[in-house]
C-alpha cells in the first residue's frame, strides 16, 4: 500500500484473522434502533471495525464523535451495537489509517480525502473531517476484485468501452456506483485491447493491474497538483485511454474535450442524473462567450452518456438502473443546436442504437424480477 504508516502494520497483518471473528464479540451485530449488547473491548481497532463492516456487506462505515459507529447497508444506515465513541476514540481510529503527511494535512486543514488498502480485506476511500462534536470519518468500501461488466448487468457497455476515441461520461448521484461502472469498463478495455491507460483520480480507488494494457494511475495531490495539470501532461504521455475521476472546473472539462478531439478515449464522471442534464451542466460551467464553442466541441467529441442510480434488488442488495445515450448524428445535432430538451425523446426512440431511458431499463428489471415492482415508482424523468 502506498505510504502505509509503520505504526499500523501490526493491525494490517492481523486483518486476515480478524475478518473471521465471531459475531458474538459485537453482541447483536447490527441493530436499529440500537440496543444494549456486548461491546467491543477497548482499545478499539480500526481494522476490526472495517472487517466487521465488510463482513456485514456495508458500502460505508461512519465514525462520528459522540455516536456509536454506523454502517450503510443496501442504502440504509444501521448502528453497530456498541457504546458511543468519544472524540479521542474517533481521532485515534482515523489517524491510524493515515501516513505522516496525511496526518499533517488533516491537522492543518481539518479534513482530507485519501485511500488505503488492508491486504486480504478491501480497499477504502476515506473522507476524514471535523464536526461539532469532534472528529468524524466515512470509509467507503472498494472491493478488492473489479467486477466484470457481466457481473454488473452491463454487458452492453463493452462496446462503448472499446471505442477508439471520444468522450464517455458516467454520471449519477453520490453513491450510485459510478466508480464501479467505470472501473469495470476500464478493466474490460485492459483485458481485451492493447494500449496505454492513464487514470487521474482523487483519490485512487480501484487498482488496475497492467494486463493487455499498460496502466498508470495518478492521484491528485500525491502524484500531480490537480486534474488540469495531469491532463496537460497526459497529452504528452502517449495514452490511448484517459480516465478523469471528476470533471469539476472549466479547465479540466476543456482539456478533456481537447483530449477526446485529438484521438484519445476519455472517460469522466459528473454528478448529474440524466444525459440532458449532463449537457447543460458542462455548457453552463463556461462563460456565455464560450458556450457555443463548447457545444460544438461536445457535439463532435461525445460518444456516450451513462446515467445511473442504484435500486433495491429482489431478495436484498442493490443493482444499477441506467439511462444510456449514444451520440448518433441526430443527438449530435441536438447538442450543437442547443435543443437539449429533445434529447430524452431521442433516447426513447433510439433502442436500435443501444439507447435506453431510465424508465425503460427499470421496466426491464421489473419484468426480469431483478427488482420488486415498487422500485419502479421512482422519479425517472
């Protein structure tokens, strides 16, 4: 693990044995509302808590001074049956996952994003912060194994992942599985085509081993000063595929469009809920004098937008439901002429091109009994 602090090496070494501990050590393992049970003994071990969370199938572990640890399972928050954590408890647990540089930044800026890995358990993306009761942190679980597109019910995205050039955007709200879908698409490319894949992330989430492709992963603030700096360098690093963790600002978006125009396949993410809203979000970032030029660049470079949400599966768990827009000549013309409101109708009637609306995909999932019928009562407009 990059930058692993020596003072937690013992914890990491014991992770494998901890993951098979009996649930009785926590009393009733997950309860809502919380009840009194057998608490974990002090001093608490962050590896122990994370192993328990992974074993329980959580997506996130929440630590917050003044409250017991909580985990998110299938989208719902659950309390772990143990006493409230003090500020000192949380502070010590969080610092145990940081290297010295990260500790310094956390103490100075009161918040930090980073990732780390526990061998034989999982990788974790962490946001540590300070709140009104004291320290807090959220640990997002990143599976050790990258799921395949088939595993995700997204075999139809393989063709998009294999495109030679252009821009592909995966969008959706926080926690909708964007990173997982992107990782599966990059892994598909890595397993099926030769080339150079370059990722720029904040922080690095899934680790990609070089298979058919050479893969280089760069982390903002650790390997580069920012997304825009990394993208400027990327154009001189002979990549075939560039993954941009987040397109947050005009410079990054402009550079990403330029990279797509100049013969690279560019993957990116945005926190938008549909293809139409994605077009507006990108264009609206720029001043009025540049909007027409950006629309023209987008209409030429964009290949696809995949907007997704997670919905509850029949029998437990969650699955992604997706809107897929393919940049056909008709779609490109709508973007160029700023007729964004007509994009949804074009997607509705574009099944022969591989397009689908979110409503259409949810109906398919209900028909296949993948999700219960009540999950179809979502606002999919």
